C-alpha cells in the first residue's frame, strides 16, 4: 500500500485518489523534472520492465487487465526496437496472449491460438502504436519513453505534485494536463531517482473518480536489460497476413543525433533501416551447397541481386517466385547474378532441398548471417541490387508484388548505362 513519505503538499494526490479538478498551471519544478527525465532517456540504449495495467475507481470494471514483459533497444538507423510478450483479460472475457517484435523496420505479431502472424513494415515509428493497438498490446508500452524527444512537449502543461512513496521507493509526481479531445483528463507520472517512470496514471476526466494505472516494475537499463530477438521467427505452418506499409511522414532529427556523430567510412542507413542507396556494398564470401565459395567483389562488372531469406519465413517464400523469374529473365545475358542469401535458418531446415524441390534455380549462399549484419538486415525478406561498380542501387524490406518490376527496371537501367 502506498504511503506518503512526508506531509501532503498542497495540490498533491495519493496514488489511486481522486484527481484534482482545478486547472493545472505549468510550474518550473515540473518542467525541470520532465527535462531531467528526457536527459536520462538520452543516456539509455536499452531498457526493460514488467508492465501491469488495471483500472481503478469508476473505470475499474471496464478496463482490461494487462500483464507483460517489455524490452526495447535503440536501432542503429534511429528509433527503437521493441519486444512485448504478455496477456490481456478483457472485462467479462477470457484471457488472450500476445507476442510482438519490432526490429526497427518490420513488426510481427504472433497469434499462437489462431496460428497466424500479422506483419507490417514501417517508415515512421509514429505509426507503431496504432499497430500495437490493433493487436491489443498498446497499453503496456510507455510510449513517452521512445518518442523522438521524451517528455519534451509536456512541460507547458505540467504541474509538480510532490513526493510519494510506493513499495518503499520515493517517487516525484508530475501531473500533465490533457489537451484537445483529452482536455478533461491528463497523465500523472511517478519518477524514480533515475528519473524514469515507475507508475503512470491515465486520468480520463479529472472531475471523476477513475483512472487506468500502468505500473513499470523491475526496471532495468543498458547492460542490465535482457537481450531478445526483435525479428520474431515465423513458426512453421502459421499463416502470414501482411498489412500495407504506412506512408512515411517528415520526422524531426532524433534527440540523440548530436551525441552520435557519424563515423568516417561507416555505411549509412536508409529510411527503411537498410544501407543507403549510392554507398559501397560491403564485401562478403559465402559457400553454395556444393561448397564453392562466392565473393561479391568477384562479381564486379555485373549486377548482383541479393534476397535475404529463410525456409521458415512465409513472406520470403511468397517472394521467391518473382526472384526466380528475374533469374530466368537475365540468366542468358551473363551480366546479372541472383543469390538467395540464407540467414537465421533453423537447424532442422534444409534450404538447398527446399529450393530444389520448389524448382528455384538461382544461386543459394548458406549461413549468410554475417552479411545480414553488415547490410543492416533486421527483417526478412530483404532485397539489395548491387551495381557493376559495387555500389548499392536499390533495396527494400518485406514482400511486395511491385518488387519484381522495380528490380527489373533498376537492372535494365544499370545495364543500359554502361
């Protein structure tokens, strides 16, 4: 049970108590605390917590109860990677489980009960909460932590409410008034000594006695945060449903950009998380199923098409017929090499047998995981077209019927300009 650590200050509230109905005026202490929270997050490269969410007061019965493990780490191309696994019990309904991984580009939701995978690629993390909401997992993520500039926009509506002790930990409390459609309510943040939140009270209406409470327990950061796989593998026999990619919108530079200057010679990442078009393609050497070694630099003067894939990946298999057609189209020219870069494969799978049984005759390179890292591949399928000069001409993530035409046009342009 939460107890005050010192006499109650004017305007302060107990956790779970009725929210104030007075207008909230911003004050400097609240603004300083929110700035400190943003500065603290700028030093965090990864974090994890155990989330629980439930309703109190008027919304207790209508609020689903959540429990989940949440892990996040910064993506090299900017933004965050996110993994969430837990369960939700809607009011009057049975418990439902969810597991979602977002690798910085592609989100996958594994629905084990339906034996289904829902997948969507993003060019803007701002659209990610909507996907999580569609998978009933949005409420367990403290989205304020992974914004472009955490807490930066809240200061003008913030009011400091004192110090509270919850489970033996002294927490600074800041109430942020809502705006627009949420003007009647607001959010109350309880910050620990590390300036990271331990509790967030979502108040629908300050004139009523009710709130949804998100508790962040066992908060761990950086080296203490667990390592997880954000690019979730697709279980065998699961149906894959791919949602259309959300169009990109202009974004402000990341708050961490000034602290992370580009390193000379380091490949740049594109907006889709892959290496930028126009940069030099990292060299690689891998063996085909016969044991013969292939090196990218040995193909200089030709166009090289690379398809990163795995047998267990449903979208990968959906893309392979178009890759085969590209191979057959340019095979006799002797100027184009097409390779399936097999990555992250399961020991029980045989990619060579799968391609042979499926009638695919383009090149297969095995155990190409190192190339996936060098080319910043975090979700598959992923495609690259390398020009005769060794520079990246085109790339993409995910399965799309339009890729075959786009790759063909890129190849034709490269061959005709030589």
